[in-house]
C-alpha cells in the first residue's frame, strides 16, 4: 500500500497519453469519465470528513473522495434517468468542477470515542448536529455522509480498513477512508480493486440508506439483465460486476430531499396519512394481482411493492423483491400484477407482501400482508381504511 507503485503507474500513464488526459483526471478510469449532465438539485448532501481529535486525514483525501463521489453521483443519475425520472442525483456543493466541498471536521474526542459499535456513530452524529446548529449556513439539507479514516491498530489498517462506523442511521450515513480508496482501482482485478468494491460499494449502499432507501432484491429478470441491486448485495459487486438501482429505489429517491430540483420544497414534515380502500390481493396461476384505491392530503408519487420471506426485520430484508408503479395523484386506484417467476429467489412457505406509498414530502406509508404458499387465500379488506 506504499504510494510509490501508484505514482510510477501514474507517471507511465501520463507519458503514454500526454494529450488526452490532464494531470487532474489522470487517475479516473475511462468508465468514470463518461459523464452525463446532472440536473441541479435544490438541496445538497452534506459531506463531512470526520477526524478524531488525535487523527490526521488520509493524504490526498479531497481529490480521492471527490472523484469517488462524482462517479457515484453519476451512477445514481444514470439509474434515475433509466427509470424515467430524468438525470437527477444527490446534490453536492462543489469547490470547483472536480472538487466536492467536503467539510473537514475535527472532533472533540479521540477517534476511539467513535467506534463502529457501542453508539460510536450516534455520538459522531450528535456532535455534528451541534456543529450544524452553530453553523447553519454549512447545513445544505438533512442528509449527511460522514467519512472517517480507518483505524490503525492491531486489527485495522490500510490493508484491512475498519474500526469506524459504517452504516446508515436515519438520514446520516457513515463510510470510511484509507490510502487506496481511489477510483483508479475501480474494476481492477487486484487487491486494491477488490478492496475498493468492498468499501466504495459499501459507501454507495450506505449512502442509499442515508437517502431513505431500504434493502431490496432484484427480480429474476432484472438479475439476468442488470445484475445485482445496490440495496441488496450490491455493496459486494459495485465496480466489479453489473450493479443497479431498482425502480422501487428510484421511486424513493424521486421523493428524496437532495434529489429535488426545487429549493423551496419542504421535506419530511406535514401529514403522512394515506387512506386505502378495497385492497385485494389474489393469486391466479402465475400472477399475483394487487389492487385497491388510495387517498392522501399529499401527492402520492408512487407505490412500491416488496415481496419477501421471513424474517422481516431490518437487515433481514435483503431478499425483498421490489416492484414499483408511478401514481402522481392525491387519490386514485392502483393495479399491479406480479409474475411469480420474478420471485424465484424466495423459497419459504410463508411470505409477506408490503405496499409502500411514497409521498411527495419524502415520507413512506406501509401496509403488510402475510401469506402461506400451501394454503393460499385471497385477501380482500372490508372497504374501510
Ligand atoms: Zn444495508
């Protein structure tokens, strides 16, 4: 992990193609240079480089993290575009076209005060809340990505990063930094390349949680066509094999504060009620039919449906096969048809169908229905909500 081999590589690369690439973008692999114009968002993700009081930043972090975030912003934008939402992504505040405005925050306590376990993430988030309260101009939205340098102790180091928080926690999410956390390793079949998929894929996935996304699984046909859902096991594939965002994930991002192009729109407050009526779920041959009507004081942007095996708790929901349909009304009817062949990843006798209404203010309203394959009965509600 010494900096010299990469420096040599960079030098020879520059000599081979001195015209095509500037020194600034020389480390970005061609795939990450294919950029589409991203629509300007009205709110931006806060990006914090969080240092314990006894910790120095990992060298060159501003360039490395900027390049990784810009590529990730592109990934989200391309997926949003593919699902018909336009080239929207999480907003970033920029220092220059190639540098993200990353806030370097020096914490009150040593790094050991903010470990992966025992509430380390919560303590860091609370300290950052106080920081934002004192510096409201620095807070660009309610979504924050917090990046900490790996610990260097008997267990963790540059070759085995860790020790620090690495998860989503409400609208905060945590990722980590280490010397080879650099987009030049993207897709490489090297130790650095595999390490990058793990930690960059991990950052892409945890950021998804911080942007309101639950876990979900690709359908059988998506698996063949697009690979692995980022919010399933995509944190292990991102950068190395095809990885994508499901329609259900993009429906939620469509109603996420930092994806909104309107600076004045308010998120996550206001009423969250959705009244449903006449929900009917029936299984006919190879089809699951789901229908009913809905009514809300808010615009209901979409209906996501998740079908999963037990258990249903958070972090046991990676198997939730996801479907989505756009509604874009305050009230109306919905009608979805799910081909059972799309659920081939589910094996249990018991399964659960969840309806998730995605509201314009970013809130989600869910209803759950449990079924047993060996004694399937149609569900029909009484007509009251
Ligand atoms: Zn996760």
